[in-house]
């Protein structure tokens, strides 16, 4: 056999092997439903001081022991991105499976569907992800991922995202497995913090985000797709009233305060069993100069003029 023929055979074998690898790799990729968005541009920015937040306090929060292993700490106020700190290979463009964050998106989609007459009021009596997804799909005659794309996601100008399905034959879950950029989760946060408005537009029906914060049980632990203040595990209560939050995977949390139009995202790996869920948001909340006074706070005059 000539050397040329041997090289041709070797090259053909390499192509076959590469093709087989690509085919098996494609088959190994989990099935997904795409969520279409806009151009995914950046959020408007502002300096912390312009939004009445102490920048030095935010810097200290990022170094606090509660922030150990930090992958992301992002703060938005009044729709403006005022602070970002990333680590562990994460950035604003990193794709994050938000885990339980997806429950809030389902709740927002349900609010739109109910307002449009595509979801009966009886479906809103509890938060049943399977029933809500089925109701949205039945009422709109659209797959859930497409409905979410058109009614919520694209209106935030978010980049493309996807919902991972457990199998090719399974329906897209509505309460987990939604992969989106960290920056786009902050778009969702901004929407929730501003009572359903985003960049000046009412994306979600007025009053619906407040409706999501109504307790669904006597212990006031859970709202409609969100966790209420009573659900937080921490050494102290939240520093201001009307804080609610979303629990993601591991130590990923998204805290929201609509009266302050403030959202705080934190993410880190590791188990959260003994992790304090109030310390970091309180460090940020107390950095806001126009927050409501806590019991025992100094008066405004005392803060400005010590000794008075």
C-alpha cells in the first residue's frame, strides 16, 4: 500500500470518527424549548450615589463572610444597574439555570393570561405549576415556552433563553430548568421590583406583582410563585418591610423590595442549609439612605448632626 493511499484511508477514518462523535454529542444534548427575546442589550447604569446607595457599603457586602464563594452580586435600583461583582468564572453574560427562579416567571405569565381572559380565576387559587402551565397552554393555544417568549421575555428585551426538558417526550417544566443570562435574570428582577413595569412600560398588569405577594397559607411563608419574608432563614428579619425573594439553586437568591424599587441578586456554590438568607440583603438595604427607618434607628437629624 502506498503512503498516499494510507493517508487517504487514515483521513477517512478520522472523518468517520469525528462524525460519530458529533452525532453522539448531539444526541447527548438534553432537549430544550427555546424562549425568544430581543437583542439582549445592556441595562441602563447609574452610580450608587445617584440612586442614594452607599457604594462603600456595597463593597463591604461583597467582602462579607456571608458572600464567601461569590459568583455574582448584582444590585439594581429604579431600573438602573448600580453594582456588579463577579467571581468563580461568572459574568453578566453567563448562562444560569435559575432553578426556582422560574416559578416567578410562571406567576408573571399567569397574571398576563388571567388578565387576557385565557386563564380562569379558579386556576389562581393556589400555585400549582402543572395546572398553571396546562391552563395557559389550553387558554392561549400555544406551548408554554412560546407564550412566555411573546408575553413576558421579549418585552424585557432579554436575550434568547431556553427551558431544558427531562426527555424528548416530556413537556417543558414551568417551575425550573430555565437557562438565561445573569443579566437577563436582572431584567426579571427589575420588573418585579417596579410592580410589573420595565423601562417605563407596564409589561405585567398593574397590581399583579402585589397580588403575587399575598400569602397563600396561614404561616405567610409563600406567595404566588415567590417566597415571602417569613420564609427566610436568618439571624434577623429583613431591615425593611415588604421584602420578598426567589430561591435558586445552591446559594443563588434574588431579593426584591418594591417600595424601594430595589433588587439584589447573589449567587455562590454550596449547600444553603445553614446559610443566612437575610444578612446580605440587609447589608444592601441599610446602604440605601432613603429607606424606611428601622425601630431604634436614629432620626434623620441625628444621622446628619450627631449629638442631636
